[in-house]
């Protein structure tokens, strides 16, 4: 995510702590994305918007050869460095800017976990990801579910404004609503081939953590996750 929407300072620290056990992050999005990734043994992975390093840690444990993480928040990267040590190569970088420090075709897999809706210049980001992925490489993207956003925010489903949600101790999250047509259309126009689409629901383990949120993910669509191939 860009500098303006990255989770800085105290907000970043709160977010890093929350997502470790969050029903939405730990038990809904993360299992879905790792499921879409499949066997990552020996792969070179790019984790964009890597946050506190939870996905990177899982990918390394599952056998990824290398993981490069990129995030716009030094607060989150500090936690990621504590979690990962020297097992991953982490960069502080605004995702609204080109990934000039990454070589063409350097990765087998790129991961955008709950980051896409924070980015404004998504066309350029998708082009940069395509550049650094090898031909035949995989892109995983998860985002807030368009229907879930519509139910929460109200108004027209087709509104694509920037919304703000309360978070933690007086903070707020900001991201861009988009329709399913917009989300998939942008990915397909960028030249990717859609292989799978899932609407993640919390795993059974989440029931003991927070039964109310577990039930909510099984009634109301929360996230949307896709696996795409770079031709």
C-alpha cells in the first residue's frame, strides 16, 4: 500500500498484534491464500504489502526458496524483521511507485494479500508485478468482497468511493471500494489469466477464537481471493 494508506506508528503496532489471531486475517484470508498457493516448495516468492510477515513466515515454513517482502510501513516491517530474522529480504517501499529494485522475471509467485484495495495506481502495480514474474508465474490477490462492502456501507453497489473504517484505538482504515466487474476487469486487462476464484470463510479453528465473527464469515461475504497466471 502507498505511504498515505500504510499502517504507521501506533496503528501499525496495533494491526500487527491483531492480525496474529484475527478471525478475518489468521483464519479466513490467510488459509484461503495459502490454499490457492498450493505447493510452494523451491519457489521464489514476492510478498507485496507483507505487513508484519505472517504470510512470509508461512510460505517459508512450507518450503519457499526465497521470500522478498515489500511494505510502506516501517512499523510493520520492524515486526516482520523480528518474526523473520534474516530468512526474508524486506524492503520499505511505496507500492504506488515502480518496483525498480526488482529484476525482470525474478519470481515464481507474487502475493497481494488484502492490499489491492488500498492502492490507487493499480494498473501500474499490476504491470510491475507482471514484469517481475517469470512467464507462467502465479499471482494471488485477495481483497474485500464487493457485496460485503455494499452491505456495510450502503448506497449503490456500483459506488467506487474511498471508504474509512474505524480500527483499534481511535484509528481508521482507508481503502477503495470496487465492484466485481472492476476487480476482475483490471486483472484481466493487465494480461493475467484467471485460474481460480474463492470466497473465503473462516476455518473451524476460528469458532473457538471468536464465534460471532466466525458465524459472520459464513453468512456474509467478507473477502474475495483469486489465483492468476502470468502468460
